[in-house]
C-alpha cells in the first residue's frame, strides 16, 4: 500500500510490481488514516524485521521476509483486530499456517 505519489504511479514501479506478481494498493487521496496505516506497518517492519537481525545476503533477507509476512498476517496479534492476527478476519479462514519459523 502506498500513497499516490508520482514515483508510485511511474511505469518502472508498475513493472516491478508486475514482475513480482504483487498487488499494489493506493491510499485514498486526502485520507490521512490510510497513510498512517502504511507508516505504522513500515515502522513495525523496521523494528521487528529489518533491524532485528543481520542478513548474510539479499536472498537470505528475501526468504526471511516471506516467513515474517506470514507471521505478521497469520500469527502476530494486532490490537486493531482484538489481539487477533489480521487473517482471523478472513471469511475463508487461515489456509497457509506455518508450524515453525526455523
């Protein structure tokens, strides 16, 4: 999720999103609470993942990020969802829970 800055509307950014089969979501213009969500996620990402350990390579970091994203969305309690992970709000239920983070 990003704001609507010109760098996030650029063809190069769009190409990267497509190359990684990712979904790009933009915040609604003039809605600060959405940008607050993005900023909070970035802060949590930095504190709990990026600066919490040393990575030996870009591949090591990329692999660890996939595990951390599953933890963040399916296991980590969020106060906004009543101390439940965001996936608890899915209608279809949790389908990709990992047993271990090792």
